[in-house]
């Protein structure tokens, strides 16, 4: 089966829906999601959106805070552009009905780590959910937007898939597996926008949603696009260690309110050995310290203990954490919480310009899937949703302005399953998936060495071959599609980490512990 649209948006979070809504005034747009519409990372964003809205704050201060967090690897022109566009992006969300917190008739602004001023607009501690809800409501109501859930993108369609073969490099849509129909469908369009999120599920522990398998990054790479700074993976210090619940975040406020990090075997409070600020040290310092102790002692987790505080204080300050952990058999007023650091955000991705254009004609990208130059070597808190909004709109604006220049799709071949059969060993997929996530965690995690990275590279080379053989022989399934992408992005992360011979921002290696004088992007070319 095939379907044609003016524009195809891959991903239904803040970036994808913002792009779709900006296009739908004059164009027919399809938005595909590989699960339900609200299952992406936007829905999970607790913090807020950074914007200069307060007297005494300035664009220059927000730019400087972003550059400092990014360890100089940011593109200043991009940072200035995004920061300057933030207030109007917030205004548009208010028009859509996002109920941002107010105080005395004005927006209530909070301050987060790395920010020099109060500039975070928020909806309690569920900003992403409120933004997602408003964008979805507007998209559902728009007759020019077709929402297609449960469509798993496989590959971008290029001239190689045309009935008359071409090496033009232009993108004409994509092939996607329909979960409902149980078959691959051909979706063509004049322009395609990747808004597929990050690659957090390459790691054993991640706060990212289940679908964050780097699909857009892998598809763009296979279509001939450059990727940049894939070694820059952000880790949160304290994620619940639980075999059933893999991505429950324990807020940093627990440490802020007196929680102690301890070794499970002895009860020793270890943070004072690493930093004078102890548990109140910056996020990356705490994450590296926990990682060091886990590797040194062969632990699965460390303890975060706030049970020495008054029980009513703990329940009053952390009601959601208290209830959630109690349901798992942990009473945080009486016992410590087992925690591990977890992958939190993918700062690298598909290289794009200020208009969201990739290297392939007809292909755009926005949000966590990209490396736009905004985040550099480390993302500043609450700049991620902002990037989605600004670049989603920018991609739409460029498509509309240059519509006549976009490639017209040729006759495209339907998906061919004539030489494959149904798999008789699905266990292979689960086994390889587990292997990747574990060695990425152990060898390409928070603290790296050249030897660990080389071990990871040997393993990923072997697994890429196994996955390639499996993919050639068996019909695609959603799990196989994700595994094929996961093995690709894991390789890109490892190659990028091996190429950076310094420690900068999120990339910390014991073999090159100093930061070089010149900040350079790690750019991989297909």
C-alpha cells in the first residue's frame, strides 16, 4: 500500500507537531508515530522551557549560560538565534492554551542549574505533558493534518528506491511498518521532517522513553547525511535501580534537601571524597563519582538515603517519589533508595543548519534527533523543548518558502519481501539488544578509556554484521527495525568517542583528561 502527502513528519512530539501545525495552513501533512501519539520524550519533560522574560535578565545572559554549559562547542550564532526566538515561542504555546504557572498576573519563572536568572516557564512539574496535550489537540482539530500512530519508520526513500534508479540523494518520504496492518507501507512526500528524538535506549539505564532507539539518526546516516558530536551523551546521576522499572528519575532535589549517597555494603557516605560540595556538587561530578564507585567495587547500584529526615517532611516534599517507591516495596522514610546514573539526553545527532535542513535535499530535522549547534558538549537545563519549538517552526517556514525548489518524487518501488521469510528465532533480537545496552553502559558510559572504547568497537562490529545478516533474511518486525537502528547509532557513538582526544563537557576520558584549546565538532561522514 502507498500514500502521498505534501509533507511527511516523522515523530509526534513538540518538534514534529510544531512543524506540522506551521505547515498545515496550506499543505497536507502526515505525522507518523511509532506508537501512540504521546509516547515520545516531550510528554516526559518535567522541568520547563527557558526564555528571557524577566526584568534584569537578558538574551546575552541566556546565551552565555548556554555557551558555558556547552563547554564552548556550541555555535554562538545558533545559540543567539534560538535564545532570541524563545519569548515568541512561549507566546504561541500560550495561544494554544498551555496553562503555564502564573504569579501576580505574570508568568511564574523558576531557576534551574546553570541558569544565572529565573527564566524557566513551567506547568507545575509536568510541562512536557501540558505542551504535548495542547499541540495534539490543535493537530487533531486541523483538517490538513493526518495523524498516523503505530507506524514504525524503516528507511528513507531516495533515488535508490525509484523504479528508475538514481543517485541524486534527494529524499522522497519513507517506508514504514504498519502495526495495525502488519505490513510495510510506502509514504511519499515533497519534504520529510525527522523529529524522532534521541538514542537513549542504546544504554542499559536511561530516562528516555522506550522508543528512543535513534531511528532518525540511523535513517539519515543510511541516506547519506552527516552526524555530529554523537559522543556527547548526557547522564542524570540518580535513576531508580529496579529490574521492572527502568527509567524512574529520582529528582536532584532529594540531594538538595539533605539526601546522602552511600555505599550499600558499608553505609559510607562517599561524595565528600570526590568534591567539597559533597552531594550538592554539579550533576556531572556526582554522576562520575557514582560511576567510579560502581566500577571500582563491582556494584549494581549505590544508595541515596534521606531516611534521617523527618518522615512528614519527606512525604510532603516528595509525594510522587514516596508513593511510587512504596508501591515497589521501598519506604524512603525508613530505608535508602537504590540508584544508578542513567542516560538522559542525546546532545549529538544529524547535522542541520538554522533552517533545519540536513545534507539530503527534501530532508529536514528538528529536536533531539539533531545536532544544531545549540547544546554543544552539554545541554543547559530546559533548552531542549525550546530547541524543538524553534527548529520545528524553522523547518516548516523554509519548506513553505522554497516549496517550488523541493524535489518531486519519481515512481517509487513498493517494499519487496519476495526473498525473505518469517523469523523462527526472535530470541536473537532480544539477546543482541541486551548485549549492546550492557557494553555501551560499561564501556561507553560516563567515564571512558581508549581501551574500553576499543573493546566496544570490536563488539559492535561483530553485532552489526549479525544484525545485517538477520535483516537480509527475515521479514521486518518493529523490534528488528529498532535493533537495526540501535546497532547503527551505537557504532556512531563509539566512533565519535574514539575520535575525540580530549575531555570536554559530557565526554570524559581518563586517557585524555585535559580539554584542548580549540573546540571542534566531531563530524562523521557516511
